[in-house]
C-alpha cells in the first residue's frame, strides 16, 4: 500500500497558513490550480499526463503517492469535492453529465517532484475487482463519453489519500474527453505531386473542442483545414509531395490521432465486422507537373519553368545525353513508353530550384530523337503539334523504373507558329 500524506502535514504540503495582523488563527489559501501536459484526450482514456502546480511549497511530499480522481462536471457538480468521492457510475442525460467518479489506479500514479505528479487517464475500472469478488461493472472502460456526448469536461482532483471521509484536496485541473477520431472516406484520395488538391475527409471526432484539428500526408501538412460543425467531416488542401501510393493520411484531433491505414482507429487488422470501416484507405500522389510557357514556334529555343514535386531527390543530366541513367525532361507525343515513345526532344535541365521547381531549355531547332532509343535522327526536324513535357527518373533504354510524370493538361506543350 502506498504511503499517503497525513492531515497533520497539510500546512507544509498543500496550502499556506496566512496569519492576519492581530488575529491568532491561520487562514488557508485556496486549493492551487494544476497545469496539465494535455488538457484533452480520447474517450476510453489511456493518455499519460503530468500535472504541475505553480507553487513554492511542497504540494506532493517525497515518499508519498497522491490520489487522483476524475469527477464529472455537470448538473450539481462544477468543482472537485472537498474530500475524495466514492467511485460512481458515469451517468448522462443527453449531453449533460449527472454523475461519475473514477479513481486512477495508484499503480498508474507517480509523484515526480514536490509540485509535479504523473498519472494515466483511466481506461478500466478501479478497483478492477468489486467487493463481491467479481470484476467491477462500474466504469469498466474508464473515463468515456456517454449518452449523446461528443465531448465532456471532467474535474481532475488530487487528494492526499483516497479516503472519502478524511482526505484533503491538494490540486485541481480541468480535462476534456472527446471522441476518438475515425475516417470513413477521403474524396478524392489522390493529389497531383504539386499539391493544391482540395479534398474532403469524412469520419467522426473532428470537432475542435479545445485545439484545432491538424493533418498530414506523410510528412507534408494539409493546409486550410475547415472542420464541419458536427465534427463528421473536414475539407483541406494538399501540399506538394513526391509521387507515391498507399500513403497514410493522418489527422490529429483533441481525441487523438487517426491514420487512413487504420481508419476505425482500433489498432486491429482489417476484419469482416460490418460495423467497422477498417479497410485501409491509401492516398495517391500522382507524378504530375505544370509548365510555363506552354507553346513555342518550331525552330526556336525556349526556357521552360517546370513545377511539380520530388525534383530534389533526382539527379538530372545537364549534358544533353538522353540515354543516361540520370533523370530527364522529354517532349513526348502522348504518354511516355520506355522502348517505343521516348520523346522527340530533351528539355535540358539548367537548374533545380528546389523540390518543387526546375528550369530547363528546350531546343526546337534540333533534330528529333528516335522514339525507340533517343538517338539523334539526322535531318529530321521537330514538327508542329501537341506534345507533353514529361519528367523521367531514368532515361536509359533498360530502366527498370523510369517513373514518368503523368500526362496532364498542365504539362501540354504546343509547337506552333503563335
């Protein structure tokens, strides 16, 4: 049994005795407020929290283990009780709490310093075994939402002991329980590499109760996130990222983090349960580019600004050798095909400005390149027509993964006398 703080030591522990001028009896200061390392967390508990009291006095003496309780906020209860409360079943009418007291297992409470305590938000009943010798049925899943609640405030109350008769309140804080987020769909579940794609994410638990919802795909943050009032959907805009498939879209909400690869957020593999949407939802970044300008007359030379993503991870050929294993930018009719439609010209890269931009020079006065091996075809000028600029990761004729950028309207280039 952990040693508890005695009432005899309270004057040096939790409050300060203030002696009024001309008065012979002390006046006790108010119970100090406690700052939590996390003021919100998911329904069902499990969050590890530190509570710190800004006090010059010894609030949590060495060699003791404070008692921590979660007490409901609702009808008839807005502050911690003067002494520890009896464990009580969570009860809610609509969205308003009417009862509920949960004690943190003493094994999950640690005194860190004179003014700091560490504890875990309850995820099961305490005590686990009831007085009848059977598993307790009082709050068996810990601190949870109930009724029609999508969020609920709780008082965090720290006492010297868990006695409902003789304990003394040492510190208080407020904690908000929110719905654990889930994802049911992402529309569309893809973006061009350059980003800028507006997407809608449907699910639950996105409400910005205490902190804003943030998101990312890989290590690229989503921007301009707007959460629906009911917390069941949000819109966002993708940022630039190198191409990839099966990527995880993650959202961090007041109720925790959810990944689209575990959309029902239960850390379990996909199963046949029709009530859970747990099939992974992979996100696609397509290898797309946009260019400017998008037209030039035959027989001229033009400098082209290419925007996309992932350029800094490629090594581009600056020697105009279209058959090298380095990356290249080709002028291609329709889609790039390794051994039959490699392009009629190379836009030689002059500079990679960053991960999302490069500058290349396209010589339309040169002879065409062979579509099968990129060798030069003498006396074969580049003709007028509609082409696409295509970034290729490997220009060799035996490339295992040339990874050409997709054909899109943004990469269209017209050779014509405009």
